C-alpha cells in the first residue's frame, strides 16, 4: 500500500507518495486532471522512454510526450527551448500540467520549463533514479546549466506532488544507483548518524529489504530542512546544509568536464574533501574520514579523482559557484558524523589543501 509524506510549505504544500509501483495511482491522477480540463504533458529522456515503455503507457496513455536526449547536456538552454516549444506546439494552456518522469536532469529541466512556460504551470515529479528519489524531486529547486557553470539559471518552483515508485529502479544501471548513494550517504553525514551506521553495516542495494525505508528517511530529512528554509536564505545552516560535499563536488564536475564524472560521483569525492576540511578545522577526528571513505567505497563510489585535475582550474570553478557571495564560498562541514554546519571565511589555502588530498595537482 502506498504511504505518503507531506512537504509542508503552506499554500505550496504537497504530498510525496511512496510505493513499490504507482502506475494506477498516477493514471488516476492523470484521468482526474484531464477530466477537469487540464491538459497533461509528459517529459522524459530516451533511456526512460525505452526502459519504462509499459509503465509510461500505463501512467499516461496517449498524453503528449516530449522525449529528450539523456544526460546532463540536456539540462541546457537548448534543452529548455525544446521543452518550451513542445508545450507550445501541443497547445498546453495555463491550466496545463507537466509530469517530469526521470532522473535529476529531467526533474530540474522539466521543473524550470514548468516555472517559465506561460509564467508558470503546474508540474509533478516522477523520479526514476535513486538520486532523484532522495533529493532532486523534492524541494522545488529547478534549473539548467550555463557554459559558465552548473545550475546557473533556474527558479524555485515546487511540484504539486511527487510519486516515488521503487520498482522503477529495477532498470537503472548500477553505476547510476551508486551515484544516488552519494546523496543517501550525504544525508547520514549531515543529519542522521543512525542512517550512516546502517550504511556502515553493509551496502544498500536495489534488492535491499530496507531500500524504501531509507529513501523515505532521506525524503523526510530533506522535507524538514526545506520546510524550515525553502529559499535557502538562512544566515547559517538551513537548506545550505544539503550542499555538504557540493562546493567541492560542483567544482570537480565542472573542471573535469560534464560527463566525465556522474554528478553523484563528483559529490562522493566532494564529501571526502569536505571531511578533510572538517578534520583540518578541528571538528572531526581523522578516523571519521576513514569511516566515510569506507562507506563510499563500499557503495562503489570514488574517493579520489580518477585523473589529476589542476588546482587552479578547480579553485576557479569553485569561485564561480552560485553560492559564492563577495568572492568567498560558504562551506558545509561536519561537527560530527550526523551533524553539519555552514562555515564562512575558510582560507583559500585550506580549500587547496583539501583538493590536493583528493588528487588535485
Ligand atoms: P540523470 O537524470 O541524468 O539520470 C541518470 C541516467 O539514468 C540517465 O542516463 C537516465 O537516462 C538514466 N535513467 C534514469 N532513470 C532510469 C531508469 N529507471 N532506468 C534506466 N535508466 C534510467 O541524472 P541524476 O543522477 O538522476 O540527476 C543528476 C542531476 O540532478 C544533476 O543535474 C544535478 O545537478 C541534479 N540535482 C538536482 C537537485 C535539486 O534539488 N534540484 C538535487 C540533486 C541533484
Ligand atoms: N540539493 C540541494 C537542495 O535541494 O537544496
């Protein structure tokens, strides 16, 4: 039976529905929307269209589908243009509803298209990757990358609902599942020591009995954080805590060139750099870094750069991060495993040292 979790954002509140399979429930929602005169459109990528053909057909029937190329390259101005033109050609009006069915790329792109088309239409998230189930489908951050950097154009636009059906993960390639685990591990590190302890006991896999419980736990942590600081405006802590490992990770992703590392792989290496920084600031013992690396490696994630990247390129990429204010990045560090804080004023030399420790030259 499906379970649900409310993301309480006053008039923007919505439910996350959890189940092994939610085709019938989504089909009923689509039918209800159409019967009430709301045109329904679907966005997915080619991989999802090919591997989830039967589910897509069961969920959406003959609703128009925009099928875009898979991969981070689609989260671009060109990709956005493609989706907006599709919505216009299919005469989706202001009452229209877009279902974004896919990983974080499709959720971010579809959400931003929904935020900007006709100055904003409704959208639902149907995540199909582990990363999207535990992170990107919840919280309303949408956007695309620009040549100058990651997620540089976007909008806060909350979905009207999120449907998390774990059955959809059966076709996900193992490397993509592992990439999603980086965000799961991140939640344990920033907010829930028992979750990290669970992952230390043995790897979570697509066949684990507690997979759905862990996904739900991650969504609950994210919902709590987003409810308290929806637009990431807190002076300290708040939603920025979800960026543990991301200040380093986004720089790695950009410096290596999008496509070299999966997003989650770059975040895994970024988590090690954040652990090194936390240790060097006197917050966590050296042994904690070893524990974190062990859990990442047990989930088939990298803990060092696979090929050295120049320090200067990494530092320049970090300075372009959109979270930089007055030229200074704000880091998220761990005070202990299970508790993170934001830290301003970290000397550049210390950030460089952490990059060197993960293989920068
Ligand atoms: P993705 O969307 O590119 O999906 C990964 C790959 O898996 C793609 O090739 C896709 O075609 C394929 N795929 C997806 N579902 C599948 C399935 N069920 N079966 C077979 N193949 C499947 O990448 P991702 O890792 O899901 O998301 C990464 C993106 O998410 C990045 O752009 C990142 O910036 C963004 N993100 C956003 C937020 C947010 O809060 N908005 C949070 C974290 C990450
Ligand atoms: N993934 C970071 C956030 O949603 O704020």
